[in-house]
C-alpha cells in the first residue's frame, strides 16, 4: 500500500461545478496535511493545509480531514478553467520530518 | 511572503559536466530545505533534506557523492549534480521551511544533459 494515495484522474468537471479531490494516507501518526496545485512544467504551489478533523475553508477551497478514516479531501467550488492542474496531496510526518506526496490528481475544468 | 527562488531556471549541459543549482529563501530564514526531483508525469521524489550547518540526509537510492548538497546559511542551499548523464535530466525543485511544518517551493530548475 502506498503511503499517500490519490486517484490519478483525469477528473473532468464543467465550469462552475464543485470539484472533489480525495486522498488517503496510511500513517495514523500523521498530523499535518497539505494540498498543492501544480501546473504543467511548474513547481507546486501551496493551496492550503489542515491539521484538525473537520472542514477548513479558504475562498473557493475547502479542505476536509477525517483522521479516523485516514482521509483528506479538497473541494473546489465554482470551478474555473484556470483551476485545471494537477493537485498533490502531501502528508507531513513529524517523526521523520518528511513530506510524503501522493502522485496527484489531474483536474480538467471544461469551459 | 514565503518566497523561494531557484537559479538557474533551466540548464543544458554536456554529459560528464557538473551543474550547480541554487535555492534561496528570500524573505524568511529556512531551517530546513528539501530537494526533490520530478520526472515527466510523475510525482515529486524527495532526494534529500538539509539543515543549515549540518550534513544533508539523503533518501534511499540517492547517491550522496553524485548529488552534493550544501546548506551554508539559513537562506541558501545548493545542489550540485556531479558528472551529469542524460538519465539525470529532470525537473529539480527545492523547498524551504521556516520551521514548523509549512514548506514553500522554488520555481524549479529543468536540467537537460546531452
């Protein structure tokens, strides 16, 4: 089992819809969870992070964390074509001080 | 805030030469810097973690004698790819952390070895 798993996609949604991106992780001791956006040929850009169970909202983005299920998700409301990118989930291990990245989900927002 | 720069943004070199990539945190002090490599259509692969003033910690399978990392100050880390070969061609990305758990990525360096 991979440490951080994401569906590679592509996930296609129409413009204006809600895009839902999911991520599961294997290390129950993980405490910090990050979502990055990566455009083709560019480096990752931090969207948001979450530490506590529940929802965290920032503009059109909402991160959801369920530690019991080892599951973290990112919702993008009112999706725009400019949101089309690969979204990387990362989990921070305080024990090793490392970030473990998923392979990313490619999102396509159709105009 | 939290800006990380990398230089150069791209480099083409001949096989057998060495290439140095710089990573700088511009507006914060980075206690830890990370070096990643990303091949096309693949995710980030952590190569090494470096802390200012100490030796870098390399991931399994990464040759420390080939990928030399120096973290001389709290704002600068360098990665030198020694005796580069075509299979070293990749997108090299650094990130820096001011402490705590956030990390901020540089724009990356695309290395092509002919």
